[in-house]
């Protein structure tokens, strides 16, 4: 029974990647120095995961900017406006695609979109008639050589072809991106052939299996994977689905000609029973039991109960254990957090700790790790009973709710009349979404305040002045519903 991770944070525990990228864009680092930072981070992250007891490490999850951007480059799908004509898509071309700036050259950057329902944003692939695809980067193969030289067991990780196409967009409204599927699959097959004799497992991420598949995706999924399965040779193909239940796609997914299937049992634990009832005897199940999207410790007893249910049905030889999805969505290592509240700290698990939890699940199923399990139980119990989590006053107020409190006291027409009398808005009021641009002056003001060069009173007075200017601007423009511009925060999350 193997343990593995689907992906690891790239940024570095001390934001080394972010600092190196910004230094490169400011021309304070050259390309060779930036690439060395990437190599050092990858090696460090592989060792971190290996030291926690994880068996199979991901390769190809690292990116200097975005993994979908890297895949777009790997398939040679660079939009024409970026002027790429070389044999391989170099890092500067990728940064050009992402930022819209490369030296003196400018072009509209590629659009960004949410990666399913996570807070991660990816660069949206673009598709147009006559587009050509070919293998145009070798990063994945080079990184696989790096991890093999370190003597570590690894599996290459790629976003699958169906998700790649599904998450892109056509630049021509009359064109159907799925016409490119055969050409995209041909490059994927070439990639798999090159990987097949260098690793035991290859992971293809197909999170669209946890969504309502479009007609073309559903129609072509099985045939696409027949070709991929033929290309993979002696290696074994693992399809990873996450962020939800397979639902109506369960039968389709279980029929794919692959060696293993990863499922998210954190977001959708209810899907395990129907999966176990229908899983083919040839298929290994990878159980996503450690939450890859939050910072809390895993309830190990609950996770173990799920794992034992699967163990009883398929046996350990057909089980793998993993986090629910890539650990990209969480911080790197709790050990570096030296100023956390001592009550809250034991409740937390960042990427390194989640790797340990994954390994501990495997140990516990084998009857080992009693002390670590006891520590985990104690931390979870402390969180559940803490007054910071459970407040008696709130529970009393909830218990006092009555059915009539859920009903409005006035009808919609009456509420509309009162609102109109108060606000006196026209039939189609105009407003903005909320935020106004963060100007260089505002950013400089915030930096001076954080550095202690101005006091809080002066900082707030300056913000009030900016807010006043924003409101005056909206009044001059004739907007009906005004916003204050959100000058006091860097982004909506803050």
C-alpha cells in the first residue's frame, strides 16, 4: 500500500520563489540564477516529503508561475500575439504570456480564471482554428532526472488532456475547441512514451470528472484514455479526480483503462460506498483522506474508518493513501510559524504536516504509530472543546430561534416602497463592483505605515482623504450607489 502526494506548494517556506521571481523581473537575478532557485526548491521539497514517510513524490507540480501555463507551453499552444517562433518555449515567453510584458514588448496577457472552486487562479489556454500542437518544453523530463539522481521514488504529474481542453476557451466564437482533441492527445501520447520506461506511475489530473461533463468531453473521454493507456507502456496510469464527487460520471470513470483512480474523500466521503460496490478488480484506489485545502489537522479516527472500509473491500494491495488534492493550496511548514498562539498551534497542519498525516494513516493501518495517533486525537479533541471554537452564548441564541423568525414581517412590495422612499434610486441604479485601483501613492502610504515611518492617526487621515476623492469622483460621474473604494486593504481577502 503506497502513500503519495498529488502536488506540493511551490513558493517555499520563506517565499523563496516569490522573491527570486521579483528579483528576476527587476533584473537583479539572471535566468541561470532563477533556474537554480527552482532546482534548489524542488530538491528541498522532495526531501521534505520523503522525510515524512511519503512513498511516491510528485514531479511536474513545480512551476515558476502556473502549472496550466506550463502545460500550454509544453503543448506548444502559445497564442500568436506573443511572437514565439523557437523550438522550445523559454521561461521569458511564458512570463510574457502571463504578464503581458517582456522587456520592451507588450501584448494582452492571457486571461486568468479560478481553478474550479479553489482560490487558486490559472492561465486560461486559448484555442483557435488551424492551431498546431507539438512537444515544446522538456522541463518535466529534466525534473524527473533530478529526482532520480536524488535517489527518490517519484511519479510525474500532469493535468489531463480532457481537463486541459475543458478549462480553456476559444478565441473564435464559431470554433469548437474539441476539434483539437486528436492533436492534443498525440502530444500527450508522445510525453507518456518518453516517461514510460523511467517511472512506475504517471498521474493525470482530471478534476472535471467531479463536474457536469460537457457533451464532447463525455463522448470522447473513454476513447481518449484508450490511446493514452496504450502509450504508457510498462508504467501505470493514475487518474486523479478531486474537489467533489464523481456523481453521474462514476461509471464512466470506473470504466477508464487505467491502473488507479484517485478520489477526494474529504469533499465527498459519501462516494466511497458506490465506488467500492462497482470498482473493477483491476483498479487500484487512491483514497484522498487528508484535506489538501485547509490548515487544520486531520481527524485521524474518521480517516482511518474510511480507509478500513476500503481495506476490507479491496485489500491493501489495491489501496493508495494521499491528501485529497494537491497541497498547493496550503502553507508549507508549520515549524516556521514561531508567533502562533500556543493553544491554536497544535490544531494546525500545513503541507509538511499533511504529508506526515498521510504517512501516519499508512502506519496506523499496519498497526503502528500509536503515539502519533494519540497526539493527533488529543489535538483534535482540544479544538472541538475549546471555548474559542464553541461559544455557549451563540449556541443559546441558536437554540432560541423560532420558526416565525425566518419569515419577513413585510411583503416584498411593502419593502420595496420603504426602500424607495429612503434611497430614492432611479429604476436602473448605477454603481461599481466595489474596489477602486490601488495607486502607487496608496501602496507607498501603506508601506510607510508598516515601517513605522508614520503613525496610525496620520495613516487613517490620509486614507480618509483618498476615500473622499473616490466618493467625489463617483458623484461627478453621476453614479447612484457609491462605494468607498477600499483604499485601506490590499485585496478583498485581507
